[in-house]
C-alpha cells in the first residue's frame, strides 16, 4: 500500500514516551518512591532522580534512553482522569516474560490493594495469538503487556 507521508531516510519514527498529569500530592516523595519501587520491580523501569522535581515531576526510563514515562503535576492541581481500560502498551519477546511481570504484579497486589490487574487473556487471530495483561499502580493509565505468538512465519 503506497504512502504519501515523509520519506524518513534515517530511520522510521517510533513512540518514545507517554505523559500523564498527577496532583502535586501524588508526586511527593512517598508516592514517587512507591512508584519507583513498583515499576522497577514489576516492569524494569528506571526512575531518573536527576529529572525529579518534588511535587512537580517524575520520569522513568523504559528499557531505552529514548523511551520514557513522564509524570507531571498540573499547574491547577488537577490530574488526568481516564476510564480503566485507557492504557499504554509494551510488548515482550516471550510468554515467560509476560508471566514474570504478572507474577510480580500479583505479589505487589497481595500487599497493596491499589495494584489493579486484568489477568492474562489471549486473542487468537489464526496466524497470530496476542496474549496480554493490564496493570495499574498509582497512575491514571494502565500498562498493557503483550506477547505476540506467530503461528505462521513472522512478518519482517
């Protein structure tokens, strides 16, 4: 299918971040530490303290310097609100990696009921089955993790 967009001769653009607004209280030291511990342990995100401004900003590197989650306090003190299934998504290369994330999230949920999980489900499309989970903790959006299981040769 022909495209009429830019040529992008150096590389194709890719998603590099998601940004969400929180109240200043949700960006205090206690909540930043809880998020840093959870997202580090469950997803392998890295909190970037050099980007932190107390009650104003928290930034997580997501497995690559060009990928990050940017949390910012809204100037008027309000916060982003969205329906439960609004989310940002990541994919993993093996079902065992998805299962490990799910296991870690469930361990956190056992000690903190603010962890919201939508358990493993599979959408089978014949040539491709997509297995996914959704997890939320102290953010307005969930994080979806997908594993794509190709039943036919994977497209390039």
